[in-house]
């Protein structure tokens, strides 16, 4: 039996096991199974492979997308550049790391992009944010990172946008900045079930019908962040389409010829 799975902690919010279990049933894939592996520490990573010798591939979610890289023998160019990995394949007893978030995010975002979406706010600084930044760079969309504390770490990175490099705190985010950045992407877990009454603390009064709000959270399907945008006439989307796309890309990677 071929085995695949997901690592992260906790995994109560994960959709991957349900997705792949249904996929295997619908496509009559009888020799594969997908399991959740909620490891409390990345130090359990090596032991996981030893305990499950039939394990061929893993998806990686919060909080290990960056920490897992040190265990890889090979990393894709995207993983090397953004320092975030969410898909691992074992081949010839060596681990290969990939990032399918970039494909999922770009393909799911493109149908919503308008000509005026030239400046973006990225809320959060985790592994998903790294994928979002990479995609926006490829699309020549300038962006500003916003986080709880803010920092100057962005000054050390290579980015298309040379003017807006420093990560701001939510307190530093002004109404005028929200007005001028008509694409807002929430990469943080704020608003994720069961904390459905939470939302990133941004000036929602500055949102207009020109804005598009993309929440990478998919549970609930309409977060408070999205609802606040919808009330102002903005277009909205959640992260479900991105998850479907990246999951299918993972399956392609796990079955590709090496």
C-alpha cells in the first residue's frame, strides 16, 4: 500500500486527508492511503519516516513549512528562493522538497485580478506568505507586508518592489495605505475555525469596490475578513480553490518520473 500524508500541528483544520481519500475512491486508486501526522515538534520528522517505511510523500502545513527544509536532500528552485516547502517526495531514500502553494495561489488568484490591482497588502509572515510574495513578484505586483509586530527583516530579501520592503505592524497601517493597495491577502490564521470572530485589524472603512480580498483561510468558507470586505463592495475569495490546485499538483509530483 502506497502511503502519503500531512504533517503539521495541530491538524484539526486540515482538508487534505478528506480530499485525497475522496480522490482515491472516485478515481479507483486502490493501492494508496493518506493519513494525518500531527507532530508536536519537527524533531519527530525523521522518526516518522522510519516508523512508516511505505510513506512516499508528505504535504506540510503550519508550522513546519520552513523548519522542514533542513531535512531535505534536494529542494526545488522555488523552495530555495522562498525558504518554504509544503510538498515532499521520497525517492531512492532521499527527500525532495517542492512548493505547490505558489501554483495554487497564482492559478486561483488570476481570475480575480483586474488592471488596477497593482499594489497589494500581505497580512502575515509565515510560509504561505513566502509563496504569495513570490507569485506577486512574478506578476509585477508591488506589495507591503503587514504583521502583528512589524520588523525590518524584509530589507534583506530580493524583491521587485524596492520602495516597500519593511514589514509594518497593524498599528502602522494607515487608511490611505489600504486605499492605495487594492489587493489584500490574508495569509495569517486569523479568522480560522473555531476563532471565527477574529479578523486582521486593518482599517476596513478604507476598502472600496476596487478592492479584492483573498483569505487563504478556507474554514469557514466566508471569514469575518471576507465579510467586512463584501460589506464595502469588494470582491472576495477564500483559500479552498488554492488548496485543491496545490493538492492535485502534489499528486502529480508524487507520481512523476524521476
